[in-house]
């Protein structure tokens, strides 16, 4: 019976770790940061013709910076309020 309890506790610990690993805030934040970096670089290297098409507004630069800010917001939110581990079911 003790082996069964140890196995259950080990699986619960692995489940809590997996839940924190695949938190949606981590995935969304990471994607926004990666895409934000790419779009920001595209905005920094924009040509005069690209700027002229957008009425002299560097849309890629501003969008990339916005995406970076949103991605960092999600990652900071994850760091400040981590996912609580699931509570074990009460035995009756």
C-alpha cells in the first residue's frame, strides 16, 4: 500500500510540474516576444519606399514594440502570479 501512495504522490508532483510548464501565459508571452523581435527588426530596417506606402509611419516598428511589450507583460505576469499546484482530492 505504501508503494501505491508513493507512486500517486510522484505522479501528482509530475502533473503539477507539467501544468506549470504548459501554462498558456508562457506560450503566448514567448510567441509575442519572438514575433515582436522579428517585426521590430523589420521596422528598424524599413526602406524609404516602405515608409512612403504607410504615409511615413513605421508600422512594423510600432507593432513590433507593442508585441514585445505584450509578450513581456505575459511573462512578468507568469513570474509574479505562478500557477498554483492542483489540490489533491479529499479522501472520503
